[in-house]
C-alpha cells in the first residue's frame, strides 16, 4: 500500500511524504503507482518552476519513497506558490485514493494553529 502523510502548519502544507508500493498490478503495469508518481513529480516540478525556491527533496534509491518539504528560507511569495502546487498534488492524490482506496491511504497532520 502507498502511504501519504501531509503535514500542515497554520494551514500551509509543510511537507508531503509518500512511501510504499500499491501492488495493484504487475511490475511495469501498476497504474496506481504510475498515477501517484506522475502526480507527485509533476507537482514538485511545478513548485520548483513557479517559485524558484530550492525544495528539500529526498527519494528512495529503488523507488517507493518520496519526501518533499517547504524550505525554511522561503519568502512569503514562494510559500504561496509552493503551497498551491502542494495543494494540487494533494487533491490529485485524493482523487486517486477515492477510486483506489485499497492501494493508497492519505493522512493529514496539523502541526500548528
């Protein structure tokens, strides 16, 4: 199963962590994994391009792990653009979860007021 943990502070998405594999089909034909990967990397690339900020990104060597975090040095304008891209990622992942909930689970954690 793919596990997604979204951490917010004061309503702003601070980080998104994605781990695991959907195992919804044979290797190379797993549509859930492919969808999650496409949505995630597309949103991260958009956040980088729109904001010009250096995101904190960690990836697993063999796949199955992705962590992206708002940089602590981001300006208010960068925060707004990065959060917008993160929101798009979350909404897209929630759409996948709605149809394929047996393969993906999303948890949202609030770390501030």
